[in-house]
C-alpha cells in the first residue's frame, strides 16, 4: 500500500493536468465548432469511467476498525438504499460498501429492502453492483373488489 498510494495519487494528478490542458484547448475549439462539444464530453466521460477514484484496496480508518463486523456493512448498505427517493429506480453499490461481507450478502441485504441486480448492465461484483427496484407485486383492483371469498 505504501507504494501503490503515491502512484495512484500521481496518476490522478496526471489525469487532472491532462484534463485541464485539454479543457483549455477545447474552449477555443468548441467556441468555433460548437456541435462537437456534446460528443467530446460523452467521450471524456466514457474514458474517465475506467479510472478509479477510489481503488478497491483502499480502506479508510473507520472501515479497518470495523473489519469483520457484518452489521457495519449492513448499516452502510441500508443507509445508501433507504436514502434513495421512491422515484429513483436504479442504485449503484460500490465495492467498498460491501467490503468484508461479499457481493452475495450485499445482494441479500438489498433484496430485503426491495432491490435486485439489474439485468441490463453487466455484473462486476468486484467493483460495483448495479441494482434496480423490484417491481411491487400489487393485487389487481378487480381482485380487491371481489373480496377474499370470491
């Protein structure tokens, strides 16, 4: 970790400097060729999504202190998923949230809260879990009107 951390910070600084330089040049280019701005932003977003801001080996002091306590991970996952507004149908659980309990246990916790693994996005359990809300299994209105004896 003593070697990886400075290398990771140096990589992030180099990416920041590169983005700053490209941004300055882009200001002049996109002032003239304004129709290229959105495709360039999409390209930059796609390229930067592969650079981890927080590597999987990175642990905060709080995470190290609660290592091996499944209740700690459960609480963190519940805070993230319960903090979502009802209209939000997608959630992303980063690996540091379920560190120590594994992705299977994280999915069990998420299922108890009404979330399931999103089938539209490829699964990457070592990095993140893409979740979607489980559709509510409501009773049809005709069955409600008929009553339980019908």
